C-alpha cells in the first residue's frame, strides 16, 4: 500500500511535476501539469498534497464547482497517484482560520514543498498577489503507486 512518504519521494525526483485532473461540468476530465508537493495543512496540521493555481483558470473553476482532484507524480516508470478532496486558500477563496498573512506564507510553503527555491521572496509575494494565486490543498483519500 502506498503512503504519503511515497509521494514525498517522487516529488524530489522531478521538480514536483505532477499531472492534475479535475472534473468539468460535463463530467469529463481536464488534465494539466503543475508543481505539487506535500506539507502540513495550515489549520489541521495533517499532511496534504498541494499546488498553486492562477485566478481565472479552468482548474480553479472546476475545483470551486467540484472539489474532486487527482494528482499523479512520475519519475521514469515509477509513479504515485493521490485522489482526494480539494480545499482552496487564496484571496478569492478564504480558508477558515487562515488570514491574509497566513495565505501569503502558505503560498511560499507550497512552492517550497514542490521543490521550488526563490532568491527574492518579496517579488514572489508580489507576483502571487498580482495574479491572485490560490493554494489547492488535497486531503488524500486514496494513494496508489507503481514502484
């Protein structure tokens, strides 16, 4: 049985690149590529998988309407998949008990969890705010893999 530790291992192997699938209104799937990682939920402290989306994207629209998400990380022939429910935390999607400063810091932590490094955090914060970025937190309901 796969675990969140298997996700952490694959995140480090390819810059946190993951395929994310969301559900359209029609019931069909939309798949795109994101950088995603694992970090503690900002309120509960439970491990979640997370990525960041820009305002106005179809992903964000789909997740607001149907918070069902699947993430798949791969490196070579090894892969791990997480299925779960998404919570949003951003300027247009406030998360209970997370204030504006907490959201700013969460966006940084998601970036770092996906393997990102930044030389100018003030610039990073500026861009995140200008693009009205939202953190997507996925509580794993099912994790499976091909070792």
